[in-house]
């Protein structure tokens, strides 16, 4: 059967235009006017986007499934409008060998309701495993983080940059976790400048994860082949929220001052994509000092609330949560509402006002730093491969 999405304002790369979207056999076959299909989804008054893509999530499986797993994390993704996510390698059981990658792929195929892709972790001694696994992207940790995958040998970074295929992105975790902010930022900037210097010398593609200051973006922009992501929590929370959140405010990179947040907003025009850095922990883990926030179910609404406040434009948001991500990470058939592309579609009510209720989230951790916050803009319907998985604000899977 064919599926027709009728009458919405479709995102067509550089504009929104009222169009119908017709999907057959899991792919978009036509974008036009007065189209007909066997089943119809009415989208009048809605924004119609390609299925969102999140390049930075931690779904915790295998190793920490009490925090999240592929089933709960992928349901959270669908509710947030994401039909594709890319999972990070720093699990309790890290993704640093081909066997571990194969295990993850099999688990996700069995349990996930959205598409899950994987970053592979580079270490000081797994160069042969990287070659054997032949992953689509490589994650290198230049500073300490959850999972302990930091590169400790001075030659490791350069060797990975030399050996990994140049047309595939190497994702850089540059941030340092020193408690003192001045030392933290000094080390972060130094890590980034060193990595970008090597990348420029080798002429290869790199991607900066979770930039949290305008200066990071300024440094990254000196190298044309470096793309940049920003997480919504660094745009909507600051150190002023630490007293309110207590131990729940801990995240890597840490929340920044209001002044640095303003600088981050000012640099957004040169940012390539939005990434949630969805990192769920239980309440007990947070109270013991775990770092990270869940983010899949609030990310798009936060960015649309920014649009409502006049801080950004919805075309900018749509580009950086769909097609730009697909381009950076070489994801075929994703990120556009165009004939021949996979029938992943996210339909959003841009006027829907709602209050975040942590108890209603699909993520297993059941908390969020945005609990009680009023947002404008909410996912209404999600179609993946021509199948309706979420409709009228209700999850069907």
C-alpha cells in the first residue's frame, strides 16, 4: 500500500513549501500537489521534515542496560522525531573490536524500532581492529570521559588519522574534564588545536563533538574540513541551573556561564548540526556523580522553542537535524524529502504548547533537566520506511 502525507509544509532543503509526499514500498516516489495514495496522513498546518538524524547518542547496550537499551532508547528517538541515530562506542563494554561492533549491530537489529548506526572507538592499540571492522566513522577521545577510552600515547591520534579512510569522518571528543573551568577550557582548546593541526597536515575529514563555547567553534572553523555539532542543553542551560539541578546538572562538557552561552548562540550560523548527546543515567547514578543528560525527546522542541523566541530560523533547524547530518556521516537515502529517498518523515505541530513531564518519557531513566519546562512545537507523527510508528502524539510500537 502507498502512504500519502497530504497538505503539510514540506522542508525542501532551503525552504518550506506546501506539498504532498507519496511513499510506496518504503521510499518516497513523488513530492508534488494533489497526489493520491491508499492511506492518507493529514498534515495541514504542520511542518513535514525528513526523519531526523541524531549523530551522537549513548544507548548503553551492551553493558549498562539498566540505564537504557536499544528498545527504550529507540522508542525515545521515535517520540522525539528521530528515525536514525548514531550510537557512541564508550559503553561499559566498549565498541573497540569488530566482534563488539557485530554484537551491537545484531542487538540493535533485533530490538530497535529506529535505525541505529555506530561510531567505532579508537584506542592506543586497536589499529588492526579498526581496519578489520571497517566502520563508517571513528570516534577518538582526546580528553577524559565516561568509559575511559582516552588516547594516552602521543602517536595514537596521528596514526588513527593517517590510517582511517579520508572520506569518512573521525569524530573528536576534545573536551577536558578538569573541575576548574579555566583549566578545563585551556586543555580543551589545546586538544582541539593539536588534532586539527594534524588533520590539516593529512588533509582529512574530522568532526567536532558537542562544542560548548564560541571559541571552540572559532578554532574549528580555521580548518575547512572540520564539521561541528552543538547539543541543545548547552544552548538552553547554564551554570545558573546548577543550584536548581544539583547532581543532575553534571554533564561533559560541563554547563557554561551565561556569557559563554551567549557566545555559543552567536556562533551558531557556522555550526553544521545539532546532536542530543543523549546520555541517560538512573537517578541513583546521577546522585553518585554520573555525567550526562537524556535528550532525544526534548531536542527538536527546544530548537523550535528557540525559533519561537526569534533566536534561530526553522529552516536552519531543519537543515541541521536532517540533511546536513546525512551529508557529514555519508548516510545514503536519508535526510531529504525527495523521490528515491527512504520514506522517513517527521511531522511536527509547530504551535503545540506542552510541558515536559519526566514521568511520561520513553527513556528508561525517566528524568530530564528540562522537567516542567514549557516548550512550543511537538512531534505529531513519525513515519519510518513508509510505516507509521508514531501518530497524533502516540507511540504505536
